[in-house]
C-alpha cells in the first residue's frame, strides 16, 4: 500500500510541475527590465567596468531576436541569448531565478539547433560562476580553460555534441 501512495504522490508532483512550467518565447523590448534584473542578480560582476545587465548592451541582442525569456505566470523567470555564427550557436548568456529553468532553457537551445541544422552548441562561463557542474549535467563537455581571457578573468569554454550535432555531419558524409 505505501508504494501506491508514493506513485500517486509522484504523479501529483509531475502534474503540478507541468502546470507551472515556464514557457519560452523571443524577448521583446518590453521585456528589457526583466532581462536586466535577472542578469544583474546572476551574471554581473561588480569589479568589472562593464555590467552585462546594462540596457544599452542588451537592446541590440533583443532587437536582433537573440534573447529568449522563460515566463511563468507573466513573470520573467529565466533569460538566454543565442548568437549564431557560421555553423555554431553560442549561448551568450543564460540566467534564471527559478529551479529547473536553466535546464529548460538549455533544452530549448538544443531544439533550436536541431531545427536550424546547427551542428554545434557552445558557451563560455567565467570560472567564478562555478557553472561547470551545471553544464556537465546538461551534457556539455569542457573544451578548455582560457586563463585571464576576458576582463582578466579565467573563462571556461563548454561545448555540447549530442546526436543532433552529428546527424548533419553523418548525412553529409553519405553524399
């Protein structure tokens, strides 16, 4: 009998999580304050001369359609910027204030790459963010560590090579 209650409890939990799952959409200029707030609380480094949450830095990304927001109950709970260059997609910025939202944003980026036939998804992270564990859980591999690279900070480069990355290459090899 207790296993039955455990099963019912798990089903209720899954149902509730499904009800409160954020939706992801392209950001608009109306989202700028919410984007800036999440970035300020998660990514800005006070010692640097440039703050990533500055509106003048965010506006071009939003205008080019490179920012995405995760919205839950009309509140922005996560943000991500995707920048496409040649045959790769860079997660230029990702931050959230709700557990599980970062995972959801990464899944969105993977789907985006698959649909756009982009074989490589990668990102960089300041060492001080301690994000290695997060990216490894998401399937990323550490490509390398750049010492004193950006603003004199050590930066990790992570890349994701799942099957969707290899599908295009394998189909091209068959030609």
